[in-house]
C-alpha cells in the first residue's frame, strides 16, 4: 500500500483555486497525477479539500449578513464601567460569542422594588408564536412573568436609562422589561432570543423594531440552589446573584452566533429575573 501524501497549504489553496475557476474534479485529478501524485492519495486529497470547500460555500450562502449590535465595552477590557448613575463591575468578558457578566448592575433596593411591583401581576409565561407573531404558553418555559411598559414606573425608568448607557443603545430600541419568577423545578429550556427568519410570522414581528440583537438578563435575587443561565454551546453557565446581570449579543439570526441559552431548573428557593431585549431600531 502506498503511503498517503500530505495535503500542504499550497496544494489546498491550488485545489480551491481550480474549483473556484470552474474546473471539474476529473481535470484537477489529471493534473495532480501528471505532477507525480499516486491516484489513491490524489483522490483522497481532492475529496477532503472539496468537501470542506463546498461546506463553507453552503454555510456562506445561508448565513444572513451581520448587523450592528450593542457593545458595552467599546474601549476593551476593564474592571468597572460607569452606566448612567452607577459604577458596574465587569466579572466575565467573552469575545466570541460576545458574553459579558456584570456585577452590581442593580442595587438590592431596586431588585426588591422590582419584585414587589411585579408580584401581583404575574401570569404563566408565554413565548412568541413565530408562525403568527402572537404569544402562547410553551411547555419549555415553566416560569411566571409580566411586562412593564417602558418608563412605566420611576425605578423602571432609572434602570432602563442605566441599561441604555451601559450598552450605548437607545432606550427606545428596547422592549419593555420582562420580570420572571421561577419556583422550585421551573426552568426555561435552551433557546435563541432572535426571531427565526424561516417562520412565517417573523416579518410581522420585525415591523415593531427589527430583529432582536442583544439580551440583558438581570438577577433580582439569589436562589438557594440551581437556576443558572446556561450556554450549552460554550459549556458555560452564569450563577444567578442578586444585582448581577449577563449580556450577550447576536449579530445575525443564526445558530452560528452560539447564543443558545436557557434557565436551568431551580432546585431550592425561587429565582427572579428582569430581562431587557433590544432591537435594531425603535420598538413600538
């Protein structure tokens, strides 16, 4: 059996160049044989390089173009950042995908006030029904929740101004704050926050401000056990601590953003969160 010949970077580039120019694999194979390659190795090299090349072409063909997203740390890594009226700690800073964990985004008093305002308005949480754009109860989401209108209450107005300053993104591009309560056993299975372009209801949803481009999940209390925000693609999880928050952005509505995330089941106690989703344009 002849020894397999290595695929050098130059050979890989040459095969891709020939394929891009429209040359058929048989013609490329003939040239390789003429230059001294044995047939088995040449065929194996062609299959490996062309398979990868075609896969990349296919991915590029289906990927939507990237859009501008919020960037909370435009000047690079730092330990704290000033946001409107409060110094916020930077606890974790991932670049790809863009995930930042903040400490002390909300005060203990603000957390308690948000819980108090939301408690009497809770109902079974719903998700957006992407086929129609309406909301519906989803078995993957077993929390209770409610929405504040933008600027509905002084504490809401203050928190929204702080978030807008932190993300350098207009207040009016944000959806209303959603507060959720997860009791023991409640969870939100892994999902994406953007609206799937393949669903028929997405164009209707996007009329209200365009696509979602980032999420900011704030923890209003510290559960006794469980309730982490998990990112399965990253094997990364954020422990819910009162006043802290996790930010992540997605520059296109596609799994390539690696922003699959979920709320792990609460094991003991309860978990309260306030989530801000931001859109490309003004949310109306």
